[in-house]
């Protein structure tokens, strides 16, 4: 009787352990399917649960809405190369960014390409990400450089309008800080970096948003919790059918405010520009704070160097 009782106890213990293991597996599966909530350090960002995936039917609808136009073999090869480079950068970015210790998320054309067509916007040459200013650490730049990225351009400062562009894996990585404005509104900087005489900055304003995990080309990314609201505020109501070639990055945003003129001296330009090209600033900025208008030749030369 004693042996039977001991055997029953052991059997019950094994059954209890099996239930615990089964519950763990079910919980792990649920987390994989639904994603984990991520909360930024900004106190106004609520946690949002549930994983997100792109909608293949939305992609089909977008493709059908696009006008057909003939393209040359050379243009087709160029578009395909750009797309592959951007996809490669997208796939490697989470591995690099995990060492920064900051929350980053898809924005702009990268969010549009993923949500609208499960991929990359045609002719896109960059991956666009945002980082909340409260989360940002200057060490982000060091981590990217150590990973083989080169800093190509930078505008603004961390406290007001920081924008950076890196080059790596054959594509650009554009990083914008996202700032918290009044009444729960977020804003991000948009710089007209080719206006050499007087640089301008616009503020793109968005309704405040939380963040969700999403499957982007097989990688785990954060995205705004309600992409349609974000995309509508930036691109307008026809974001899911618009013709990308008709979009102008400076004048087309629907949520852009008035451009603010920024009067910078040569040293301020140099502080916001990749050091390799600082000397060429003498071509259009005098040693005093007075600006000189860049000639077309100087502008073209600068653009070629920056690329």
C-alpha cells in the first residue's frame, strides 16, 4: 500500500510538471504570434500589444492601382539593385542596432513600403528609422561606425532637430529624432540640406503613437501602432494608391509646417557635416558669418562628393 501511494504521488508530480511545460510552450507560442509590448521611456506612449504583419491583399490592390509605363532594362536593373541593397540593410539592421540600447522604429518611406506593399518603395535608396529624443544616446553613432557604417550627413542637434544619414551595405540609413510637442503631438525634422546659402528645416507633426512589434522582411522591427494614421498624416488619404514618382520629399508632406530659416556660420556647417568634406565649405561660405551663393558647379561637385 505504501509503495502504491508513493507511485501515485510520483505520477501526479510528473503530470503536474507536464502541465507546466505545456503551459510554457503555449505561452512562448502566443508571444511569438502576438509579439511583446514595448514601452518607450517617454511617459506619454502607452503600451500596445499584438504583432503586425503586412497585408498581401493590400499589396495587390496597390500594384493594380499603379499606371503601367515602359522602363528600359538599365532602369529595371538599377531599381532591382537598389531594392536588394535596401532589403539587405533592413535585414542586418536589427543585429547592429541591438548594441545601441535604444528603441528605434520604421518611419517614412520604409514604413510605407512595408505596410503598403510588403517590401520596399520603388527607387527607395534608404532605410528610414526614428528614435525618440528621450531615448537617444550619442553612442548610437559609435556603434554604427564600428559596424562599418559611414556618417555621410548630419543636421541639427539632439535637443532640437537632429537628423543623420549613414551609408552601409550599399544603401543609406536615415535616422531622425522624434520630439514630443504640445498637446500630445510628436514632430520630426525635415531638412532641406541642399539649400547652401540658408538651410531650412520643417517640422513634420504627427498624432502621438505607441509602438508595436512587426515582422519586416523576416526581422523584428518596431513600427507605429496605427500605421494608417501615421501614413495618412504624412502622405495624405491616397497613401495606398499614390504614384511614388510624383512625390517630392520637401514639398509634398501633408503635415509639414513652415520652413524655418537657420543662419549658420562656416563652423556651424562644419559641425553638422561629415568632416571629410568640411574644407569644401570654403567654396560658398566666407570666413565671416556672411554666406555666398553656391554656383551650380560647386553644388554639383558637393553633391557628387556626398554621394
